[in-house]
C-alpha cells in the first residue's frame, strides 16, 4: 500500500492563551513543536495569543517587530483590530501576534448574542471566566479573517487550530 501524500496547508494559524504567555502545559506543547513546523512552513506558521501584559517590555517571550506584516497591520488597524506583531522568543522565532481583546469587552453581550443566534451556543449561565475567553477567541478569529481577506486567495488552504476550550469561539 502506497503511503498517502502529506498535504500541507498554505498557512497554519495556532491560537492559544499560552502563546507568549506561559501558564501551563500548552505553552510547552506549542513551543516545542514550533521549530519543526517552521522548518516545514517557514513564515506561513503564525501563532496568536492574548495581549495580557500591561508592560510589553516586561514580557520575556515576545519581541515586537513593527515592520513585520506592516501593510496588513496598518489595514487591520483601520478595521478596528488591535494587535501587536512580532516574534515569540523560542527556538525558531516564529511569528506571533498578541491579540487585543479587552476593547471588545463592552460588546460581550452582543458577541455572545451573535453566537446564540448563528450557532445556538448558550452562554446565559456563563460567568466572567467564560465571557472573557469567548471574547478573546472571537478577536483571534477576526485577526485570522482579516489576514485571510488581505493576504490570501480563495484557493489558499488555511488551517486554524484553536488550543484549549477557551479559544474555541474563534472557530465561529
């Protein structure tokens, strides 16, 4: 039997609360595989994490690069997308995007209502830890959508992996 051909996506986005934000085991999982993925995909592997550091210079895991993806960054900012683009300070130095989501918190009820209306996701009993995570996932999904619309073609194969339940709203 012939070995099936491996098909790589044109772009791979990985979203996690632990990208550039060491909290637990997912940080290690994502960080240790990043070097191998970069060897396969180069700059087409992009990681997204939450922008939770009050003082960016205090984050030992992230180095901002204002020239990286500059045209798209500027267009996305005009769309209201808040993010910092740079490198995750791990072997391979993959592209990392710290996604701003706190500016969307006043819209949490509208965002959750949209999830209910479009997908039947019930959030009435969700506490703040659920709501904040859902808003981050939503914001990360908007970042990926913007990147796709500005940089890719409909024929491009794109995979977005959302680690942890906390980021799953980005799939919606």
